[in-house]
C-alpha cells in the first residue's frame, strides 16, 4: 500500500543562512552559559548587599 507513495523533494526553497550573513558577534554556547551564571551571581550579590 505504501510502496507507491510519492514524497516531496526536501531541497526546494531552502536558504542557507550561513552564506547570507556572517555576524561580527560570535557567541559560543559555553559563553552563553558563563554569562547566565555570572548574571545569576551578580543578582544574588546585589540582592544580599543592597536590600
């Protein structure tokens, strides 16, 4: 029954965004985690000392 099923092509209309625009600001996932942890620590210190 499923032997004659036709699937659409997978490449039509796709854009490669890497080739379109290269950002000057490159952030790695490790840097994102470090920024989040630093923000949490900073907010905790501010809350403890300035409340």
